[in-house]
């Protein structure tokens, strides 16, 4: 059974930084993609970033240059380093995992079957 557990969410001031972690367990294949998504209050969930097992990455335009996704395959853990945080980054952040698809583009929900329960990020002025 695949399980994903996020951590690292917190309340920070605008301009601050946070690093989220996502631990993946139970995935039987060594090669898979991990994505980060977020859902702001009253909005649909949107893709933030994704990474494959070789370190290839893709980002949503809204976070390019501020967020960095990485992973430690030995620890089955992915990270999302978030810098220059803005109030509009306030959301529940989720990680997801599944086999990578052939085409490469910013993460879409339909790409992932396995999801964590989320960690809350709140950015205040």
C-alpha cells in the first residue's frame, strides 16, 4: 500500500521561507514521479512542481524562481523549498506519486493516483 506523508507546513510572514517534506512508502517501483500540489481556500487544487527519479523538474509559472523541488531517492523523500513566500501562497499543500508519463509538463492531478493528506502553509503580511 502506497502512503505519502507531508510535513513542514507552518505560518510564516511574507518574504519568508519554508521547506516541505514528503515521505513515500510502499511504492514497489524504483522509478516514479512525485508532484506537489496546493489548494487555496475557495479555489481548485493546482499543480506546483514535480520531479522524476533522475531529478528532472517542472514548475507552475506562479512559483518559478521561488520554489525548488528536490528528492532523496535513498530516503524516498521529496522536498519543496519555498522562498520569497507571498500571502497568495497560503494553501494546503499535498504531495502525490505515480509512474511518470512520457510527456513532460507542470503537474496535473490526473497524473497521480497516490496522495498524502496535506500540510498547511499560511503566509501573512
